[in-house]
C-alpha cells in the first residue's frame, strides 16, 4: 500500500513528549546546514519516515531523495550503485553509469541499514563526507557532489565499532547529529493516537466506517510491547480492515500471539508484575537475558552510545558493561 507523505502533515503522529521533541528536532535538523544525520531506532519505529520528513522540510525538497538499502544490495555491487562506474571499469561495464549519489546532487541520500556497508566502502564514504569528492569505479579523476547524507540503523553502532564491523572514524562523523526514535512501547498512549490515525486512513482507503478500538483492545494495546513498533500496529490494523466485518476492533480480531504475550505480562512485567509466575515466566534464562538486553540497549541509546555514560546510568563499571554487551551479543 502506497503511503502518501500528504498523510503526515509533515510530522510524526504522536503526542508523547518524546515525539513532540522529536518533531521539533526534525524540523530543526532539516533547515540546518548539517550534511550528515544518523537515525537510530528499533525496527518499524519510523526511520524511513523521519528521513523523508527531513528531506521534505529542507530546502533540498525539490531535488532527489535517493533511498539506498545497504542490506539489500550485494556488497560487490553497492560501490558501483553508489558511485557509478566508467566504461570498461569491469566486465559488463559497457557504458559509463552515473551512481545514485550523483543523482542526488543538491538533494538527500538515505543510507538505510548503514551497518551492512562493508569496511572498504565505509572508508570511501567517509572520504566523500570529508572532501565532497568521490571516484566512480574505474575513474582516474574525482567527481564533486553536494548532498546531505542520512544514515539509519537499528543496531547499536558503538557495539559494531567494538566488534570491528564498523569504522570508528565514520561512527564519530555520523554521530554529530544523531536522532533516536523511541520504541512504540515507550510512547505512553501514542499507540491509541496512532491507531486513530491509521483507522481514519484505512476507513478512507477501504471505504469503511470502523469507529475505533473496543475497551478491551485499548487495554491490550496499552500493555502489549510491540516488538515490530509502528509498522506492526499499522499492518495489524490494515489486516483487520481487509479480513473483518465488525465496525469496531475486537479482541477476537487480534492474533493469538498478542493476546498470549499480554496475558503473560510482556517481558518486564513477566518477572516484576502480578500474576502467576509459573505460567508466565517462560524460560528463565531467555527471559532474564531478554530483559538485560533491553536494559543495556536502552542505556546505550540514551547515552548516545557512550559506554562510560551508559555504565554510570546502570550503576555498573565500564568493564562490566562491556562484558554484558559481549555476553548479550549487542
Ligand atoms: N509517528 C508516526 N506517525 C505515522 N506513521 C508512522 C509513524 N512512525 C512510523 N509510521 C509508519 O509506520 C511504518 C513503518 O515506518 P518506517 O518504515 O519508517 O520504519 P523503519 O524504522 O524504517 O522500519 P525498518 O527498521 O523495518 O526499516 C511506515 O508506514 C510509516 O509511515
Ligand atoms: Mg526502514
């Protein structure tokens, strides 16, 4: 389903203070001279949408917005896709081809899943960010380009630096203007505001008249932990529009998985909340590791990836935090 920018009134839907602040930051960054921006957020939190909003609110809006998913293009092809190539640069390069970055001159390049870019290309990207120049594959001379680069990731990049998978210098370059998008479960009752937004939109698209969520579904939505974030909510509601006839969203329309998770009390409440532990705890080691992973990831996010600050917030030593990160595979 095509998602039209016109649906979003140039900002993220949501009233939670973190989203109000985020909208302010987005318009600030859009009109700023910043040439690199890093967006961090769990899957489905709206990274792609934020990148488009930044482009749409900037003076670059009439130039190209080039969207490149670094995970979707094989490493061997990514360089020529980005930088283009000269005639005869490699077997099959029968003509000169302009890269996506050249196509985005004076516009915006969105590098989604930046973590998946290999180390050699990361070095070439850093050099481009520093000099505004790059070389097409097989070219002798460099080409100059002026573009804003917005990179996105759902990985804690600092851990990737520590693991040797991401260049430290590129990380610090990107980190200058960093935007963190909170998970849906941390946005209070924005899940209800977003539900109203999507229901209104699908009422128009599918010519229906669904009035809203039943009280019981409202309670479930507020307690569910939404691992797939806004995308999960949006897809769930669209599916209900397609498959169900009632004019109100009822618990029976929800997948068993959601009902089961909520009954079990979500990850955190599974341990701390009320209810019978024996039926709710699941696998002890899995549940505690999951909780630790979330806690550590959150501390790192809030500290903008600074291990020292994150360790302080958690009340453990820097050494202990690094150990935890390694153990939890962060
Ligand atoms: N605050 C919001 N208001 C309205 N729609 C939103 C909001 N956040 C996300 N969406 C919508 O939710 C869907 C998922 O957002 P998006 O694709 O930008 O997430 P993402 O973080 O890029 O996900 P992934 O990590 O899977 O690439 C999109 O259809 C987007 O338009
Ligand atoms: Mg995305």
